[in-house]
C-alpha cells in the first residue's frame, strides 16, 4: 500500500460481447440452489433512516460506492448527471477506456470521451476508475490484422504506457487485466485470448508491471466474473483465480486487489455463505483489497406478476451483507446507476419486452427498493478501520 494515493472518503457500462460468453454467464448463474420464489418475494424491511445518499452511507463505514456510466447519458441528460454526482463517489467509464473506443487506428488514440469523463469526475469531487487495459473483448477491428507475435508486446506495453501515463494522478485505480480465467481451460485455467496466444501466460504479469511503472501510485486490480455462486464451475473458477493471485504475489508482481464483477441473477440460487466468505478471506490473506466492481441483478426468468423489485432488492441485500462481512471488501460499484441506461436492456432483455429493473434508480431516476437494499447493507456494515492509501 505504501506510496499509493491517499483518498479522502466522503469528499467526494450488442455487438462486441460474445454471445457464447453471455450465454455461459447466465447459464452459470442458473446452475446454483434456489430458495422457493414465495420466500424470495416475502416483504423484507429495507427501510433506511434519513435521506443520505449511497456514497455518504458507504463513506460512513469506510466503504467507497460508485457506478459505471457511459459518455452519452452523462453528456445528454443533465438530471442523470446530477443524480450520478450525488449518489456516487466513483465514476467508471463503462466503455470509453476500452481499446475499441480509444484506438480508432493502430497509430492513433482518441481520448475525447474519456477526457471529458475524467473532467466530470474531477469537477464533482469523484474518484475516477479505469476499465480496462487488457481484455479479450472490445478490441478494434484492425487488431487481428495488425497485431502478431512479433509486435504484440510492443502494442501491449505502448498502450498501457500511453493510457496509464495520461491519466496518472486522475485515475486512482485500474482494472489492469479483465476476465483472464476460464475454469475448464487446460492452460493453467487461463482463457484462450488473443493475448495468451500472442504472448503466452506472462502477459498478465507484463501488464501489471507496465502499469505500475506508468503510474506507481495507482491501485492495480485483476477483475473477473462468475465468482459469486455455489456450483462446481464457480468453485473451480474461484480456485483458479486464487491460484493466479498467489502466483502473481509470489513473483512480486505489483497487484493490489481483486475485482469481483458481481453480475447477479434474480433467478439464481442462493450463495454459499461459507464458501464465499472463505474465498474472500483467502484473497484478503494475500494482502489484497477486494472490490465489487460491476454489480447488477438480471431478471430474465422472473414473471411480471412476480414481485420483481422485492426479489432483486433481496439479492442486493443478501449478497452485499455477505460480502461486506469481509473487511477487505472496501468498494461497491454498480454497473450503471439507473435502469434507463443498463446494458441488460440490450444483452439480457425480458422476453415479454417489459423493461428490466436491475439498478438502484428506476428509469425516471427515482430511488427504488434496490436502492434501499444497498443503503441498508451499507448502514448495517461494520466500519472499516482502513486508511485508504490508494
Ligand atoms: O456506440 C455504439 C453505437 O454507436 C452503435 O449504434 C451501437 C449499435 O449496436 O453500438 C454501440 O456500441 C455498443 C456499446 O456497448 C455502447 O452501448 C457496442 O456495440 C457494445 O458491444 C458495447 O457493449 C459493452 C460491452 O461491455 C462490450 O464492451 C456494454 O455496453 C458494457 O456494459 C459491457 O461491460 C462489460 C464489462 O466491460 C466487463 N464485464 C462485463 C460487462 C457487461 O458485459
């Protein structure tokens, strides 16, 4: 933690994503044990006292709350931007720092959108988080023709240097490598990605070392999905992620935390509290911070007649209460703030066409039950005794 930026708390995301990856993700969610629907619809009390925002309630406990957003709604919907700045202590550009957005050609970078978002964050006293430097998706069309075994290292390191240096002092934390593990892969559990094919397993280490040299103060995170539920595949994935983190730490790789995406499902079976807690504890014992980086709750299998909001709020509360039990979990980021702008409307819409409601604010920017569930999980969390040296 030494040398990283100190942040004063309280001052203050349909074509690129592989259909197979999405299908696997949601299938994975459905595999785990399910409390009966009647139980999940039981009215639960998520009343909270006062009008404090999510970021304030989180900060009261030493937790950082924020959300992902896209450039367009922030620049075109003033009310949305205001609500965003009120509720959130962190802004994460959902797409604007991905290769596809930043790299229109192999030679050129286009920072116009990400620069605007960095300014927005600064203006509103928010932290700014980078997503993501190395991923197998959202690569530009030219990538496949231009990048080969000979020049891949140069492309990777130049990209990281250019982007991380540009935002040094502005981006407090980076998702350096995103979704590199696949439970059933034979290659140390590593997902077959262009990076693995071109550079071998060391690309992960290379990315972290390059990012650390480009901004020694930034908090460097490994981020992944499908780590939350209770089924054999997920258990294997947790194990492989843990082994990756252990390897990186034992080699002195500058990695400071794990990002657990937490795209959850309202129809998914419950969590296994013991297993999840043990995983979080194992990660924490490596002297790593834990961030919930992309939380939302999809509802493809629920009927409109079901009490969707109650069920979704219940998932938020159950999961956050469990996760926040582990003191190393110090950040909660939702993948969007308002249902009006959720990626799930395009990627996991309801078959009946009824709009989905996966986020804390509804499409009209009103606080809904999911908001209360998050607020009450923050109110009930134990205070962190952590001084944030980012
Ligand atoms: O901007 C273009 C627009 O000009 C065009 O008209 C439209 C037509 O489809 O596409 C728009 O771009 C889309 C972009 O989202 C903005 O909405 C891309 O096609 C689409 O691929 C892109 O999807 C994003 C996806 O990552 C792939 O990058 C989602 O918004 C974003 O929420 C999602 O985020 C990922 C995280 O990065 C990693 N974890 C999972 C998470 C959810 O899939």
